[in-house]
């Protein structure tokens, strides 16, 4: 999934706006409100600006998406919350970068085309939720608030989202403090670049909150199932797909204090 750029208040940084952001064309001042969608292009109400089709353009003057500014964002976090989130995600990246340099650099499973990056973190349940990409895993990470009921490392907790229920494991790191992790990919050998891994991580954060992804049975891996085709070279056949439960929990050895499973 390629996230479009735009010229708004954050110089095109799509991770700075929420799905409720109201955008405005800087040429003719026509707004795009996700709550209303766009009848001229048959865009349904509830479609965020970042989820508009690649070829969508301003219904007023046909300007491309890159010409849109952020007019208002009802769901944008406060400056204090943004500062806290930035500090906690920076600690997360620093901690796992240290793990890579100290323990994982020479491990065969590591994909050296990748580096540690926090992707699409946002406020969630008074904590922060996002995806951590590393050379040996991609995990959904929840950084809990101070009063969150923590469990011992490796203990499981099922957390509900609109797309289904997902199994997280509790853990703690020196710089990060307590966190919960849900495995998405491990190892990371199918990814050919950091850009590809980040695009998939962004897609995860979109699909996670879509109720239509909920399945009747074993709902934990609808997100990755939608991305298998993107990771398979056109000329090669895909390997037999693992079970949905294996996709979510596979490779998440959270008990390892050295960080092999995040």
C-alpha cells in the first residue's frame, strides 16, 4: 500500500493526521470530509483522505491530492500527547536497535535490508499503538498507560479490535518499560526493502480497524492474509500459507531477554 503525500501542515507526513482529518484544496478551497466522502467519485462516507484512490483529484478543480492541506483534524492528539508518544516510540526504537547491534547482527534469520522503525503509532486506550519493524520481526506493539494491569513476561492477553481479537504477549525492556507485542511477521526474509516493510505496516494499521475484516473463525490474521500476494514475486508460486493462528503468534518468543522475539 502506497500512502499518498500531500502538502499540508506537516509537509506530507501522513502519520501526523488521523482518519478523521478534514483536508482542503489549496487551489480552490474545496474540502474533503471523510464523514461525507465524495459523491462525484463514488467515494463512500467514512473513507479517510489517506485511503482515497491513487487517481482521486479535487472535485472542484481537479487538482491532485498533493495539493491538499490539513484544514482540521478532530482526532489529532494534543501537543503534550504527541511529545509523550514521540519519546516512548524513540525509546522503543533505541532499545531494539541496541538489541540488533549487540545480539542479532550476525544471526542468519536477520534481513539486513531492514532497520528498526516505529510505524504509524497513535494514541489508543490511553496508551500508544503501532507497528515495530525490525530486521527479524514485525510486531503490533501496545505501549500501555501507567495504570495498565500488567502481567508477567510471556503471559498472554487477548485484545479486541474492530477486525477481530488478537493475542498479545506481555514483556518489558530496560529503555521501553512494559509493552505488549503481537507477532505479524517473523522472520522477515520475504521483504526486499524497508519501504516495502513500512508500507505493509501502514496497511496493517488501516486494516486492523476495519470491521469488515472480521472472520467467523480464528480471526487473528486477516490482516496478513490480505498482504500475502504483495510479498510473493509474480514469477514464483507462494509457499503453502500458514494457519491464521501461526501467522499471528509464530516467532514471538517474548521471554527471550535478548530480544529475539521482541
